[in-house]
C-alpha cells in the first residue's frame, strides 16, 4: 500500500516503461492485405482508403519486395475482378489462369519465401456481390461450399501456402480440409474467418473490389444471413469451436476494434493461433480524422494495433502494417 507501493515508479521514463511493457509489436505480427487488379503499370489509389492501392501484377511484384525488405513476410491477397467475368456461380473463381492464381505465382516468383494466403469467397466474382450463389432471394449454402472447395484447390495448385475462407458458409472448413487431404495438399493450411460479423466497417473494402451486394429485386441487400449478428458473443465461441473441429489451423475475429471482447474470449477459450482483421472502415476512420487534423495518425495507429495484440491477437491483418513497421523502426 502507499507509500510502499507507488505505481508511478514504473512510469518515470521510457527506459523503465519499455522494460515493463507487456505488449510490444513486431513485424512478425502482421499479415498484409493486398489488392490486385488486371493490367500493367497500375497503382490505383482506393478513394475511401487514402494511401492504399490496387496493384497490377508487375507492380505487385515491386510491392511485395518492398514489404519483404521491411520485414513483412506474409500477405493476404484479394482480387478485383472485371465485371464481364462475374456471374452467379463463381466461374472465374476457379479459372486456373484467373487473376488470383496468377497473383499467387507472381508473389512466389518475386519473393519465394513470402507466405501467401488467398481470400476464398465468391463476392469479388459474384454478379450479385454475395459470398455465395443467390437463388430465390437466398444464399445457397452447400452449393456455394462446392465452389469454395474448387476455388481453394485452385489456389493451392497455384502455390498458396494458406487459403483464407472469408465467406461464413457452414461446413466449408471441413469440405476444404478433406479436399486438400484427398488431393495431396496436406501442407496447405486454412485460416478461417470464424467469427466474422455483418459489419458496416467493410464499406471501403467493397469499394476497393467493387464487390458490394447489388441493389436488385430478389437479391438480399446485406450479408446478415451468413455473417454474424454484432449483438452476439457466445455464438462467436460456437463458430470458432466448429471451425477448429473442422480442421482450421488459424481462426479469426473480424472486424478488430469493436470486437476485442470477442478476441479475448476466444483467446481464453481455445489453444489455437488467433488472427484479428483490422478492416477497411477502421483504416478509413483514422485516415479521415488525421486528414482533418483531429487525431495524431501515427500515435493512433500504434495504439490501436497494440490494443488488438493486447486483447489476444497472435496475427494482425492490417492495412497499416507497413506504416507500423516504419514507425517501430524509428
Ligand atoms: C469478402 C470480404 C470482405 C472483407 C474481407 N473479405 C467484405 C465483406 O464481407 O463484405 C472485408 C475486409 C475489410 O473491410 O477490410 N468475403
């Protein structure tokens, strides 16, 4: 008790603060999401994500080399699919020469040791902007899982180290795992978006990939019939447990900041690597406030990323990964 205990002794200067700090960030914590587009010489800024870009394959190569030089060793790939290749069945998603499949090869060619994870979901390929096949106003589960399995196999064939199903269909982890085992992709891993909430924070991402649900009669306007209700907490444990049983190597909570209670629940409950996705809307909020001079960009970035790790994240997928590493190196 006071004065024997004075907690401020441990906060007097940065040397002692650093010595007793419980949570520190390192480049090894990060998974870098990358947006890929067709063409060449393209580096297109995403309007609602200032400072973040879509790259054509030639410039993607440069970008991954730059990330590697910063000590960032894992990427998560997303593709923007031209409208004329979209349909309701995800046909282009399983094209062995599709943009994703070429992107995997491009990254592996440029930096062979870079860990490559691929997004597995139908929405960038869907004419309706949904993560599954739409029929009679509903998103079909099992027929969509069949597409996700084919898609995963095609990513594995292209050389992906991990596939990352972000769709929230039931049973897809087991189906993908079994297909990998049958086809001799025993070393290809699965990072499951297991507790993925139906969140308004995905807006800028959907702009980046032009993948928002379309406004058409008979097409659900939102993803609430498959992504989780943000009022729920216990359900996240249930979803995660099922994905672990089905063979997920890594599980995920998404979005980040609003869901750190879920992150801690899962960390306490399960013994498996846990990823957290700090999503596009979280990125956009910080950028917008910083642009207005209302928040200190760098300080807020490090505070939020540290909070995500403190809550229990082993892996952080973040659009701020490169910024953060540069700040840590200062
Ligand atoms: C789609 C997918 C989404 C994100 C990752 N994969 C959007 C969605 O579910 O609508 C969001 C990522 C972000 O907002 O940064 N399967």
